[in-house]
C-alpha cells in the first residue's frame, strides 16, 4: 500500500506537458506569373543597349572615331562655304560652280548694293555738315545776341569796378592824330588783248560717236551696257541722266575682273575707257531716286561691239 501511495505521489510531482496541435491542412497557392518588363518612354529606339567594344548606336565612342566625325563635318562645311556661301554673298567663286548656278551674279549684285548703301550713308553724313544759308543766318543771329549780352555784362562789371576803385590820376592828354597823305592812284595800264583759241575736237563731237543707246530706268531699276574690247583699246563715251542722277560703276570682266570707277548721284559723265584686258568693259547704272530717269549713252573709238 505504501508503494502505491509513493507511486501516486511521484506521478503527481511530474510536470504537465502540452501536446502539440496539428494545424489544419490548407490549400497551396500557385506561384505568381513573372511580370513583363515595361518598355521605356522613348520606344525601342530609345532603349537601344550599348554594344560591346565601345560602340553606342553605331558611333564609335573613341578618340579616333570622334576625330573622323569632326573632320567629315569640317569637310562638308568647307564645301558649302566654297560652293554656295562665298559666291552668293560676296561674288567670290573659287570652284566655278557658283557661276554655273547663278550665285556669283547674285553675290556681285549684293556687293554693288552694299557699296551704294555705304556711299549714300557717307553722302548723308557729309550733307548734315554742309553749309546751309538758313542755318548760317541763325548761327549769326545767335552769335550777335551772345556778343550783345557779353558787352552788356562787360559794361556792368566795368561800372562796378569804377565805383569800388579810388579815383585815379587824370589821364594824360591824347595826342592829336597826324594827317597822312593819301597815295596817288597808279596809272591804269590797258591789258593786252587775249587771243582766241580755236576749239579742239573732243569725244563729245557728234561725228565721233558710233553707237547711241537711250533707256528709261524706273526707281530702283538698273541697266548694264558693255563694250567688247581688246587689251589696250580706248573707247570714248558720254552718258547723261537728262536732268536726273544715277549711281554707276565702271568695270570690266571676261578676261579678269576690274573696277575702274564708282559714282553716286551723278548727272552725267564724259571720258575715255581703256581696256585693261581683253573682255567686256562698260557701265552699270542704278536709279536710286523716286522718279524715272532717262539714260542716254554715246560711245565711239576702239571697240568691237556694244553688248547689252
């Protein structure tokens, strides 16, 4: 009996253990499907991957590659400059292609217009300083008023100085002027008669002309007339704007290029033109006034033909 009581006591003394609970089986979820990558905003071309070997989108990203690209761009720019820009802007045609395309003539016209504009600005600047009679009269009146005011102020200052200064000693007597004998007039000697000089024949004589051309130029209109001449030949000419004024350039081309003379607002001109080389030599006129101008040109002397 004692053994039973001791066994029961030992059983009560053992600690209680919690039995593990088995979780209820749950259904397994299938794995999530992989997401497709989102394309970049710029499209497929913007997401082009870098290629192996230092290439980016077909460009070799290296020192020699950049140098070659720079040289290519410089060569293209040089071709554009020589073939198109210089002929069209300055009339300079180093390759000859500009003349075939008509760009050289356009550049020459631009340079002519630029030269005329510079001449007009210079003439306007000189006209500002020209002596205008009305302006001179006004300046004279202003100077007279200034002199009168200066004299008035000078008299007032002299009066104040005289009042402030002590009385000075009496002035010495002024010597009377000595009369001076007038010189006798010199005898008049009759001038010797001037012999008349017979007029010499000039290029303006009607019988000296070979060709005569008349043209009416509207405002801003231009005309060019040239003579076919051999080197060293001399042609006589006389042109007139018939009461108007024209801007002109005397030049030559064909066997070279030369500018003999430029003029602005010229009513007429007479002279000789000697060819510096074999080619075409003549004149370019432009009407820069606000009214039509009639041009008359007469030529004579040594030349083959007149070209228009």
